[in-house]
C-alpha cells in the first residue's frame, strides 16, 4: 500500500496539480491582503480616526440605516439584525473583532474561502485522479496489475487526503506570512468570542465564550479541512464515473457555484438544506452568522456532509471495482 500511495503521489506531482494550487494561493492572497488594507485605510480616512471603537460604532450606525430601508428583502434584514447585535456585543465587551495582524487575516481568509475557494482547489487536485488514467491510456494497465482494485483506489484516496491537507495548511501559512508583511505577525492570543446562536432576527448570547485566536483558528481550519475532504471524496466519485477530466471539472465547478447561489436565494426552500453544496460554510457557525436555511446547525451540516461523503465513497468503490476496462 505504501508503494501504491507513493506512486499516486508522484502522479499528482507530475501533473503539477498541487503546483497550480500553490500558484493560485500565491497570486490571490496578496490581492486579498491589499484589498483589506485599502478597506481599512478608507474607513480610517472617512472617519478621521484609527480608534476601532469609533469605526465599529459607525458600522453599527450604517447597518441600522440600511435596516430602515423598506425595500430590503427579509433574509437580508435578518442577517443585518444579527450583525448589528454581534457588533454591539463586541463593543459592549471592549473586544476588537477586526484587530489587525497576520493571524486575524488568516482567520478572515478561511471564513471567505471555506465555501467556494478551498473546495475548488480540492477539485483541481482530485478531478483527474481516475479519469486521467483513461485519457492517458493507462487504465487497462492499472486495473490488470496483480493488485486488488480496492487497494488501487484506496491509494488514490489516501494521496488525495494528503494533498488536500497540505492545501489547507499551505493556505494558512501563506495567508499568515504574506499578510503579516502589511499587518504584522502578532495576535495569536487575541481574544475571540464564539458561541453566538442566531435564529431569525434574534441572537442568543447565553452560550458565548472567549477563546484565544489560535484555538479558534484550530477549530476553524479543522472545519475547512473537513469540507475539503468531503468535496474531494465527491470529486473522486465523479472522476470514477466520468472518463473525461474536463467533464468532471465542469460538473464539480457547476455544483460549487450553484451552491453559493443557493445559499443566497433558497432560504425558503427547506429541502435544499440536504444538498452538500449548501452546507459547506461550516465556519459561519463559529462566528454566529445566520444559517442559509432555517433549522440548519453545525451538527446537522456535519452530518449531511458526512452522509454525502460516505455515499460518494461507496459509489466510487462499487463502480471502480466492477468496471469493465476491456470495452
């Protein structure tokens, strides 16, 4: 098994999929860093102060003004109401939710990347694990070797898990190192509040507790890793079912993009909460954001993703071990 995993690892490196992921991170993270830096400067210039309390109070006022609009959809109204209450809670407890620093940027990067960007990088790694064997003409040689087929697929899956884990770690390291040049490298022990529970326009703060930022990020990136594992497993199934890497890429990209749209538009379609693409934003539960659909919780989303991942794994093994490679 170790030799099989090593062989699959070399295939991924030879196809330069992980290099593509690293280059994407190296290009986009500096852009995100600059955008956040400009946003901070603009806010400070507009208000003429660097005091975070004044800036946060102004954000509360701005959100309250937006909330007074009669044309605002009910879903956005509820989201803004929760945001205002959270911001006021931070202000009342004298905690800066946007303290500058590399660790704080890495935290905000994961919040934005977990539902779409990181899953897409996992798709890049996994989409041709099996389908590339068809395009390269090596599928018959691969499946006629004196090795059980389930071991071959298991080695591919283990290699995928290794590179998906490396992608998550690499995103943390690069986000911290690159943003730290601008914002500084301190802040790992900055206090962060978590445990908010949002329901409609109400915000339950009875379970709120404080964590140092490094503990919060450990949970946050752990949830991001779980999302990547599930998306990678589903992509592996698609790679087994579809013999074209381009077709598999199109299927997974369409699914991920449609999921980001559904989370914004399908709040009244309760059955959509059973789709894996609607449950990818796991880190929102840590920050206390309003769930996309009423009734969704962190255990529920974890369970839905787990069922989808397990089902995809069963289908992948069933098809791969029984497929006729002669035709």
